[in-house]
C-alpha cells in the first residue's frame, strides 16, 4: 500500500508556521540547535541567536568585547550559517546585542525535564510531537497567535 501524499514533517511544519506568518521560527529553531556547530564551542558559550527579522539575525552576546570580536567575523559567520542551515531564509546581516545569556546557561547546566503530558484536551494538537523543545516552542507560538 503506497501513500501518494506523504510529506516530511519538516515541510509540513514549515508550511504551518508560514500559514501563521512566522516562517522564520522553524529556521531559528534549527539555527539554535546547530549553533555550537556553526559558531564553535567558545563562541556558542558567549553568544546565542535571538531573533531573525527581514534577513537580519540578532545574536545576544555576553559583553561588549564579544560583540566587537564577532562583528569583525560577521561575514565568516554568515557563510557558516548558510553552509550549515541552508539558505531557505537568507541571513544577510547579523546584529550583535549585549544581553543576558542566563536562560541558555540554565538550560545547559540542568538537564531539562520533559513536561508531563496532560490527560486532558490538547487544544494545539501538539502532544504527538516527540521533541519537547519543538513542542513547547510551537505551543508558545500558538498561544501568542491566539492573543492577537
């Protein structure tokens, strides 16, 4: 028995996010998952991608020294992003903003526990998504889109 209309989950997810007018979210999730590979271990401990808007990636850095250092290697970093994640959503520029990396450090310090799956209704229809990070990201998106 063959399925004619089978499609990879990633393409369905991209289409779903695009229908919500937020296609950059899937790209940003992919970018964050592969950030250590893209930026290297030292940079990834001191900087993390925050947002992507109009082709400009905003990266939060630990301090001004890191911001200055990364500004000088911006072209190389854009090339690594394109090589690693692809050009589905082009990153044309990177902006470095000094800020707190506390949520990233907390996530690395303590293993994240999977939230319990409630026995009640699943209004977003996301309980079948195995990856807890992706599931929670999509739930947050669904909640924000419902607030509009």
